[in-house]
C-alpha cells in the first residue's frame, strides 16, 4: 500500500506540472535577482533541492522543510556573480514546540559603483576622446526581506508559506513588491523516499515607468532518497557511507521546462562531496561542490559552470544549528 501511495502521489504531481500550469509562459520577467540564490549546497546539486533542506536555508527553496529544524538554525551565504556583482544572504529559523517553525530571510544584491556618463559629454578634447563622464557615481542594488511559517500536519506531511518584500533600486527608478512562496513535503514512509513541491515568487506584475512585467515565478516538484545510508536506504547500509540522489522538475515562468539531478556522497556526516547537472538550460550544466560539518557548524562551497561565454560562479555558505 505504501508503494501504491507513492506512485499515486507522484503521478498526480507530475500531471499537474505538465497539464495544469499555474501561470502563463512569458519571455520577459522582472526582478531577475530573485533567481539567484546563494545556497551553496543547492547550487552544487544543480538546484535539485526541493525535498532536501534541513536547515534555515529552506526559506529560499521550500518553506515546508523548515519543520526539520528541531531548535535553532542560521546561515549566511555569498555568491561571486558575473561582472563583479555580489549577492549576500542570511537566513534563520526557530521551532516552537506545538506551534511550528518560524523562518527569516534576507538577501542583498550589490551591483557595485558605476560611473555616470552623458551623451552630451561625449567627444574629443585636444585629440583625446572623452567618454562623457560626469564625475558622479551611482550604485544600483536590490534587497529582499521575508518571513516564513511551517508546520507538520502529521508525522509525514508538512506545509510552509513565506511572505516577502523585494525592492530593486535602479537609481532612476526604484520599485518594490510583496510576493509569496508556498510548499509541502511528504515523507512517504517507504525506505527514505521524500516527495515535495514548491511555488516561489508568486505575486503581482512589477511596473517600471510605463512597462509592467510579471515576477519570475517558478514551480518545482522534487523527489529524493538515500541509495546508501544507515537510515532505511534503497540499496543498503555501508557504515559511515551515504549516497543521496535527488531529482527536480522545474517550471520557470520565462523558460522551457528544466530537469535537475543531484548526487551527494557523505562520509561520517562530516565530509560531503556533491555534483549535479541541469538539463535544457542555455548556460547552466555541470555543478560540483563540497561540504564540511563540525559539530554544530557547516561550511559549503559550490562551483557552477556557465558555458563558454560566461565565467564560472562560486558560492559559499556557512551555517550554524542547535538541535
């Protein structure tokens, strides 16, 4: 009966994603910084992460997974993005027995300093080309603040919701918007298989001057399981060795359907080696990473290849938790 339930739930989820899209596909979306998340573990698994968060980082992916935080959890992340753009993040979670788990998230995008130029200032002076510099410097940026709540409905099913406010400051014009995330996780009870789904960035269109564009809404469905682990694996128990496999089907609003596969090997719950691949992406492909855990502290690193024309992206995350 357990196996039949798994097949039924999986069929319903994938039917929904294929035939009952929650939003219409568009070519252009606003607030592109929302698509850049600093979670190194998730990035090293090619974003096959809907069912995997077990710390405060769940606020960025699937708020339902916050229920796995037994007491307190916090993390800080950094992304070395393209063209000297930097992304910083912070998350925290706290579980109140009998009530649920509360989460907090914050993200900031720093584009850096840009020298102002004007068309009127272009030209040559004494044979020297002047690029129209005015001497002024401006710094575009973006920020996100969010609150999450998650709760176990029973020993297998959990749900979570997030409300967040995002603002993008392009100097000439700045715009903010309120949006929502929601998700669930289901521990099937069969071996270590977990199923989950999450909808992120649900909200109104964002208008800059006289043009409005929808948010980069994304719907993920995921499934994961341990092939090798001391905890009810699909294959067997090999002592301190664990091998976790995860798959996500991703429905972006502004791109075709994508598929992500991630694999994580761990030894003694101290050393983690990760890899993944994202299918049907113009730039993203192979990803790798490593993680270390010392008592209550974690350090994660991810490397993402963006093809021949873009630089590779490096992510770092540090975390802390008390059970």
